[in-house]
């Protein structure tokens, strides 16, 4: 029998159900791997040793008594630390919330536990999900398992690093402008952002409420599909949750006859040579599967970064107003007046990037500037939605790269605008509320993973997953970093 961490999540679940391995053995294996590797990787902020072992013991008893087990039975799952697990600390990667214990479960956490997933820890992240490198964590940066000198991406970098190094076989992430797909591409795994509203945001600490979406990071597309069957349920506690029955993801190695892939060639004309070469290879894979490739006009998404950083910061400044040192967070001990409590608690609690985005958001919402920035950005957002609607009139799926390069070195990007441009290929799917997936597509010249992105029309999650699965099976680029194979 191969090493347990070499299994996919689906394979490990099946092995447990068949009685080939115990849940306790699974948990002990992955806790041992976390203990061995996390100090240098920085993927986890906290590890739920006791909780995981108790759940594993309960699952073994359940199977011994021939009781039915859930879809996620015995799969170790890591939770990004901006999602609530009742009784556990939710820091959001910030010192501000270092003392905050969640009083309830996020809906996503509840659904995973209901299907017998084993929660194994809370993963590192950019503070309040604001970043593209995981360097903005208030505790310590996460590292890329393929090269510890390079970033794992952000803001779900801890989740991506944990899955890539097989410290967990599944992790949740949140994607506001690419924060699942970009770290998945940098770490050589699958990352999926569902249609906006397909997965409940209840219990997710909000960054940009009209953009945030919870999704899975997994070793394979089949694992992502399994997790979406569990996560994609309507939640009455979330006003943005779609009131639809859960999807059934039946995957096939072949595409449907007549499948058409749209590529915005004009928008992609300035790709770096290694990204262009890799993307062209991915297009050839789709052609080999029988897909028709057509050109689509999505030039308007060149404005998506500007639109995103107006809308996202505006929403962030509103959402983070609740963190005042009174209702939530660590209160300044030096403060003597109410005003000092607000000022000092935020000054000491928030990191530089969070403060910067709150200031930007407050500015674009201020009197005299709202029309010039915020309202204009909303109008361009509508144009981006319309452009995608027109594109899907001539194709089933839009394909483009996930990132502008492979994972970059720590502290190599100091210009904030250059850092924001890391999301140029991903933010448009959030602005339009579309399902999008990152699938491993190969490696650059220095051996760092690259990813290709597939975007579908709203509520076409099954179609996106099916296309990604067919591509994955035809290309077979998913593997474990060498240092974590044993």
C-alpha cells in the first residue's frame, strides 16, 4: 500500500470505507507530517490535534458498527483562518483577533463535519485576506513547498502550501480577487472559485462582501468536485446564498461533442514567453480533446484591477469598521478614553497593508469622490459582466493563464501596484461572479508550477469542473514536491 499522503482525498476516503486503513491512522499520519514540516513551511497557524483524534476515533467506531459514513469520511481538511470553527481561535492572520474564539461554526465547516471530514488545523493567510503572497500575515509568512525562498501566493497561501506538501488532502480558501486560484497555481494544485453564492459565506470574516467566495484547494479536480457536492448547499443564514439544490459532479475524461473554448487573445498579447508557451501547450491539449478554439473579445477586463481595488477597498473599509477594540479584537491597554480605544486598538492591531486598504476604501467612499471613483467602478463592473455574457454566447468556457509568472521570491516585489497586478487574470471572475478553476499546467524553466484557468458562465460550475477534469486527465501535471514525497 502506498503512503497515505500519496492518495488523493477521494482515494483515501474510499480506503477508509473499505476498512483498508483506520481514521486514527490517517490522522496520526498527517499530524506527524505537520509536526515534521510545518515549522519551515508556516502553512498552519494552529493544529487541532485533540479535536482531530477524537473525530477519528468516533469514525472508526461508526464504521465498526456498520453505520453509514459521510461523503468526506476520514479526509483531513485544513480550514483557512478566516472561517469560524466553534470554540477555536479565528485570527484572520491578524494580531487584532489573536484572542477571538469563534462562538459558532461557519456553514462550510458545519457541512464538512456533517459529512465526516476531519478538521486538522487552521491555515496561514495574508491579514484579513489582503495580499497575493502570504507575506502580509501578522505571524509569519508561509513558504512555497517547491522552493522555500518563494511565496506560496495569497491570500490562501497557507491552505495551498498545506495541500501541496500533503500536510492535508483538502483545504478551504476564500477568493476575493484570485486568492484561491493564484496560490493553487503557484503550488501546483487545484483551486476552485465557485459561482458567487454557490457556497455560503456565513461564518467567513468578510473582506469584500460582493466578491468573497469560499472554495476548495485539493490535489485533484475529482477532489474539488467531491468537496463542492458537500459545500454547495443553500444556507438560509446567508442572504447571498443561491436557493438551488446541490449539484452532482459526474466527471468524464472526454469533453462533450461540440465543446468550444474561448480565448481572449488580444488581452493576452503581452504574456511573458514562458507563460505564453505554457498556455499554448494547454490550448493544444484542449484541441486534442476535440474542443474548438475561438477568439473572444474581453479587452474590457484590462480595467478589472482598477475596478477591483476601488470596490474591494470600499467594501473592506466598511466591513472592518466593526473591529474597534470593544466588540471585537484586542483592546489597547494604553487607551484611557473611548477615542483612544478606537485609535490605538486599530493602530496596534492592524498591519500596514490592511491600514492602506482601509484608507483607500474610505477615500473612494468619501463625499466628493464617490461619484468619481466608486460609482464609476460599478458601471465598469457591469460592462465586464456584459462582456463575459457576450463571450459565452460563442463559447462554453473561457481559458486564460492564472498568473503572470511562476511563484516569485519573498520580498522581491516592493511596489504595491506591481503586487496588485499579480491578480490581472483572476479578478474579473470575481467581479462578474463567475465560477473559475486553476489546474496545474506544467512548470517553468526553474521547475516552479504553473496553472491554467477555466472560467464558466454563472451557475455553470459542473461544466467548468468537467472541462478541468478532462484537461487534467489528458495532461497529468499534478505531483508532490520532491522534498515531501517520503
